[in-house]
C-alpha cells in the first residue's frame, strides 16, 4: 500500500534467486537480457483487456533493496555464493524498463512490459511484474465489462469484504476505478488515490433499532444531504419503501432536502425496482435514485436492463473484486533476447502447445488508427529497429493465415510502450487514477463496437511485421531441423 513500510524486495520465487546466483557465478554475469511480459488470452473470452498496475510496479522497482535480515536469511539457506550475497547487500537497480501506460487497451502476445538489464536483476523481477500487472489488469478488465453493461449508469465498487486479502481490496478498488467505476466503498483507496468514496448503510443499521422506521428516521436526521436508505431488510414493498417515503416526508421535506435514493440488495430486483419506481414517483420523489446490489455482474446487469429494471446506479462487489468468472489473467514473463558486447541474439521458447511459442527478439508494439474515424485498425509488433511510416501505405497480414493481407492507408501509427526507467532512474510521470480512467475511456471509444461484444467478439488483429515473422519462422525451422537430427 502507498504508506506501507514493508520491504517487498524478497517477494519473489526462490528460483529467481537461485538462477540469479548461477548467472552471477558464471560467464553469463555480464550479459544483458531482454524480458517481455505479455498475456495469452483475454479473460472471459472478451475482445480486449485493460492495462493496470504500472504505478505499483514502479514503486516496487524504486525501492529494491535487501535488508540485513534478508541477507542473513539468504545466507542461512546455504544456496548462494558469498560473492552473490555481497552483490545483494549492495544491490542497486539499474535496468531499463518500457511499459504500456495504464488504461491502455491491450491484446494477447503484445509485450506490455519490457525489461532490459543484467540477467541477475531481470530474473529477480519476474514475480512482482506478474502479480502486480496480472491482478490489476484482471480487475480493471472485469470492471470495464460491468461498466459497459450498465450503459452509462454509474457503477460503484463494493467488494472490499469479499476480496482475497487487504492488498487485493486496496489495489483491486484502484483497478476498478481505472476500469470505469465511479467510486469505491474502500475508504483507504479513496483517500490514497483521490477518488470518490461511496457507500450507503448495512442491514445491521436497520436491525440495531426497534423498528425500520426509527432506523430510517435516525439516518435521515444524521445525513440529510446524502440520505440513501437500504429498504430490503424486512420487506421492500410492504415495509421498506413505505417507511422510506414516510421519512422523506417527515424529516427531509421540512428541511428543504431531497432524498438521494434507496438501495435494494435482495429479491427479484427487476420486479422490485419497477414497483419501487412507481411508488416513489407517486409519492412525489421521481428524483429519488434506485441503487441495486447483490452479487451482480455484467450479464445480470445486462439482463435487468433488457427486462426493463428501473435502476439508476449499481453497487458491484464480489464478482468484480475477485473477477469470479475467470480469476486468472495469465500474464507471463519470458526471455526474448540476450545482448553481449552490443550484439543482440534473439531467443525463443517453443512448445507442443503452439500458443506457448514466444516471439523472439527486441520488439515494439504499435497501434494503427484510422485518421478519419479515430478507430483502431490493428496492432503490429515489429522488431526494435523497425519504424512504421504512416505517411506511406503499410501492408499488414495475419501471422497464422499469412495469405490474408491488407494494405492500410490514411492511418496514424503510435507506439504502445513508453520508457519508464533508464539505467534504474525513473523517467516517467505517473498520472492520477482519475486521469488514467479518463484515458481508458478514450481508449475504449477507439474500439469498434464489434470488439466490445461480451459473446463472440470480433477478433482484433495483432499482426507481426514481415521481419519479425521471418525471424520467428527461421528460428523455428532451425530448431525443428536440429531436433529432427537428434532423433
């Protein structure tokens, strides 16, 4: 968390340290490596994902150091050379890092974080790169699906009590704001990141009093400017709404105040909101908002709207903060190149599972936008030395079905990554969470509606440049020949 004093440097898998020790004590010590973080598929079979978590990754990298007790513990394992332990004692982060800014639409196979540095340091970053970006990108992506389902109605993040620990609640709420939620019930997140704190009351408030009316009356007297009453503790239509209207009439109206709203958290919510809307309108409160909660997700929200539910705002908790429908983002961190004496050697990982074959070399992800509509046409991953000249026609092709080709004209080409660290020095300014959310809205608007479908979205193309495709093909062919000889 922002004000946490906990040193997270040791939050890494043991193999990162054993590999770093092995490299340090070998002739690979002075080699420079390139690692890419990317993901292989969009959660929920969606059309796109949303990048989040970069600010926390930056904070981690800025504070990398091993405390005395860390050094004592590592020495006690009897796994590491004394000279490697001494290296860790005087550890100084000096990698170059590029990343896709938070709020950017991202797609499978694209490098969203790239680390260049000596192999020891690059290896030791794997766990935190993955857990930070994976978690927040997952929640931001899920939140945006829910927000889009709400069709412009505000969505509040209500999930802290169901999150997988305090860090997941804290940073999950941050990611939900990036995804499009208008506020969070998590007070510490609201405070630390300058976003709106949202909340109503619990059923326990109503149960504390001798009757529902007294509970509502007391709340209205305490909060006349933000009176939102939870009306489903006993019976929504026979008790909750009538008592709420009575309190609005007897407490708020004499003060010249209007009610903020009511919340329904159980029952057949579509039916109840229709009835509640009619009762509130007839009582003279057409401006009284109806907020609903109760294990909502994008599909339930969409169905309620289709069925004519009278809902103004949504409070979404467990299925957002845990991304319950698919709770793993699946990003990976893979070696793509090794550099020695200025010469770069591309590296590739192959697998029987073709989806796990990596893209070799130092790479740059680009996005091509139509100049007239502003809509994204396709993404292209090039090798690091390549430039896409958007003043000239550019041919893109499907990297699997290579005969599918298209010449793009009248477009703008933008690099997706920005430089974050240069030789360990931060060269990037973190925007506020609200600025990231605003940027995310522009990014989502740049996608065609067909890409935004929840079921069977149009496949947005992430193409490879001719040079990158040829490099991968040549390396695969060579490795295949070598493997055939061994057999």
